[in-house]
C-alpha cells in the first residue's frame, strides 16, 4: 500500500482511506457485521486511515468503527469529526456548533464511543459562523495539549 505524509511533518498514512459514513447511515440498509468485515479486510490489505464522525448514525458509526478496531488500534490512523449537531426532536434538522465547551464534550463522547484513548485526527466538520474560529481552535489546541 502506498503511503503519504499527512501535513508537512505529519505521520505516514495509507494513500487510500476508508470513509465509514455509509456503514451506518445514508446509503440504504446496513449490516454491522458486514461493515466490520470490510474494515478488517481494508486493514489486512494495508489501508490504515479510517474516517468517521459523531454525526454519522448519529453516533452509531463511531461505535461501529470502535468495535472494528478493538484489539487493532495500533495499526489504525483514526480520524473523526465534530461540529454538525442534530435536533433531538427531529434528526432531519441540523445545526453547526463550534463553541469551545461543545468541542471538549464532543471529543470526550467520541473517545468513549470509539473505545480509544486518543484520536489521531480530530477536525471540524463544518465551521460555526456564530463562534469565532479562534475560540474553536483554542479548544482544539487545549485537547492537543491534554493528549
């Protein structure tokens, strides 16, 4: 599997990544055991970059990915996203949230759902135009410092 450097000094990751969104939502019916099998096959083939988000499912995609990588975490570059939120009373309605307190809580929740102690790439799914980007990025910098 070919690799690429992520960023100017970043880690080497597989040139291909696996976006896991469709394994829990959007593209019709899904089967968890089949999806886990796909993730395992990808990892066995040398692909190490997995991408998910807290909005997918909602939340169930991170649980699925966590189940798939259990016992294999060292061989995975794990990316997940935050920032799109659904209205609990109508999940078809979505909003954007980049407030610092949301960022911290969303990260903690993602770590728990994924069953991991760290996320390799944590990024904002959509920019919240009502929150200064410096505030959002400040919260993310705090997460990096916290490990």
